[in-house]
């Protein structure tokens, strides 16, 4: 596929900086599972995190929508096999969506229980952009695994006109990943506590990405 080939080539030519890696390095080296969360618009850049994950088994949670199928095919070529969850369009039957989501949820929990890293875009599949949905908190609470937030940036890059303001790196550009975490969701967290976690994690992921962009712009260390 042309897109996956370009992403692979661009990532290979880039100069990367990784910030605050200690916690995620420890999680990757350990036997337990984890969640890696990044915004939907940074999927292309997130592929580079395979260097951080090393030999840790990894899967990415992607919707059953047509757009999701395209993304799943691209990222699988780049070393991130997909777990396909619900995400059909407005004409899809609710029962089919529910069944797909339940199956994906079970597969994701089992995968993490076996020590894998689940990559997830918490504002996907349709946004709003950089608004975290409750699913990542639910997954973390049920699987009892830590969440590590990946703030990703590149400079220069190609700004797409998509809802997620997707960004593709130029060849020989610079990239930066700022990590934050681990974040935990207690198993007994009620709805109010889960909403507080969702908002906190959303703000922290925005801050991590903003810092990555500032580092590349030379306005932050």
C-alpha cells in the first residue's frame, strides 16, 4: 500500500527525540499488559513507537467502519495488527455494533492479560478531535493495566484536512514523543470517578502533545 510505504520511509529518515521514557520503558520490560493512548490524528507518527515497545506484543484497537478498515490495513503492514471493534456508520444495526464492540473488548482485555500493549486512539473513530471518550477508562478499569499517554509531533509535516487534523511527516523531518504515565483506573471507580479520570487523562495527553510540539519549535526543553 502506498500510504504505509510512505510512512515507513518517512519514519526511517526522521530524527527522533523521546522524553520521559522511564515509566514506559519499565512497563515494556515487565510481563504485564498496558495501554498506549495517542490522538487519532497522530496515528502515522505513533507507528514509530514500535521502537519503544521493542519486542512487546502489540495490537491496535480500530473501529469496524470503512475508514477503520483502511487504517487497519495500513498499520498492520507497519507492524501493528488490529483488533476490530464496533464503529459502524449511522445505518449500521445497533445489535451488530454492540456485538462487535463486546467481542473487541473481550479480545483486548485478554490480550493485555497475556502481557500485550494495546494501542488506542481515545478520540476515535469520529471525534470530536482530542476529546477523550470513556472507552479507554473502561478498558483500563476492567483490565487493571496502566495507561501510558503518547504525545506525538513532527516538524515539518503535512497537515491533512480530516476531522482529526491528521499529520504526516515530511521525509528527513524531526519527530518528538513525550510520554506521561502510568495512569490507573481503580476497579471500583464509579461513574463520577471515571469521568474525573477521563478529563484528567485528556488534559494530560493534550499537554504531552503540546510539549512535544514546543520542543520541536525550540520553545521548551
